[in-house]
C-alpha cells in the first residue's frame, strides 16, 4: 500500500513540476523525494510522471492519482485535526441517558447550563428505564447516565448529585389529607398504593418502603409514567409515593391532589451520574457532575444537593 510520505512526495512534484523545488517545499533531500515517487509508481504499477531534461509532466494516470491523493491527505488532516480537538476537555459528542422519573424535572435546569458552560460539548439525551440505560452505558452506546443510586453494577463510577424525599400523594379529600403533621411510615398500611409499571426504579423503591412497614401495593392498577400515576391518584384510585422534585411540575396542572410529608427519617432516593470507570473522559465527567450540582442548587429544586 502507498504510504503517506509517498503520496505527499508525489503531490509536491505534481504541484511544482520540479523535483528540486518539491524537495525544498517538503524540507527533504531530492534523492529521498525521488525514491518516494519511484516507490509509489512501483506499488501502483504505473508511470505517474513524464521526466524530461527540462521539466516534469503528469501522465494521465498521474493526474487521476493526484486527485485521489489530495482527497486521502485531506481526510488524514481532518482526522488529525478532529482527534486533536477532541483531546480538549468538554468537546465533541456526549450521550446522556436519563430515567423518566428524573428527566422532566431536572433536565430544564441542566440543559441551559450545558449549552452555556460547555458549548463545544455536543450533548444528546436518551430517556429510558433504568435497566435499559445501564445496559447501554455498559455497552458503550451511552457515555453517562442520570439515575437513582446505587446501581450495584461493577465497572461504573457513581457520582451522587442530590437526595430527595418521597411525599405521600393522596386524592383531594382523602381522610389523611387534612392533617399537616408528618406521617409515620406505618400510615401506609391499609392504603391502596398504586405504582409505576415494572422497569421503573421508582416502583422498586416504593415497594421497598411498603415492605419495611408491612404495607402492600395494589396489584390491579399500574401507570406507565409519573404524570399518569398522579392522575390515577387524583382520580381516587389510590395513593402513591411522589419524588419531591416532581411536585412543582405535577401539582401545577390543576390536579386535585393532596401531599403529606413523612416523619424523619423520611423515605427517599439518591440521584446521581454514573459512567464507565474505564472511560477516557472519566475526569471530565467528574467535573460535569460538579457543574450539575451547581445548576441544581442555582435552580433551587426541592432537593438536597450532595456536597
């Protein structure tokens, strides 16, 4: 196969139509230049130059090879330039996975920050359930994921971002709605607790809270999304546990919903970023996590940012 040195030597001669001038332009000796061109002709098994005592001319084959050589070297230059640019921090593509019970409530605080602070970072967002985005980050299709921690998956670095409490969401007019005092978890006993479908980590977290106090979730009503879950509760089909970050959005739609806090220690979850420990950009992602914490703190979301 032709080497880049051979292609560059040939193109220099094609441009200058003079071996001495071409060698001077490339800062190499004329014998080396001539050797590169001759080797290229031998590899391609064709004559590229017509050499006379007075000048050098391109053969028809030489003209066609010169066109291809220009494209090859231009592509190599583009490759080197792009790699050099991507070595700079916060540059190039970054694929972020987010679980559905976080995306609508936190991304509005994060996306403007990414655009402002990291304009060269080409961020794409993929929303999916926990199991899906964990598989995709392990397989390299996603670079980092925003989800509930811990993941209990080996090979991932976990960066906690914030803690948030679960509130008990009740239909308006429910017997428990009027009392403003914090609830004990035992209040969940005997309630019809509606959940998200399987695959949502929030479902498993709610089941864990219920299991601690011996409460049972209803097996007849499930929702595919948090907004639907809120509507089911508002419609009187049961109660549910609602992450506090979702409250400003889900209760701002004229939904007739009552909310009760739990007594300490209140049930809740930790949300964070996770990425492969082997990633070449692990240091960048750690800095991104710090920037995300700052954006959440500045937006004053109803959560406790992890220091």
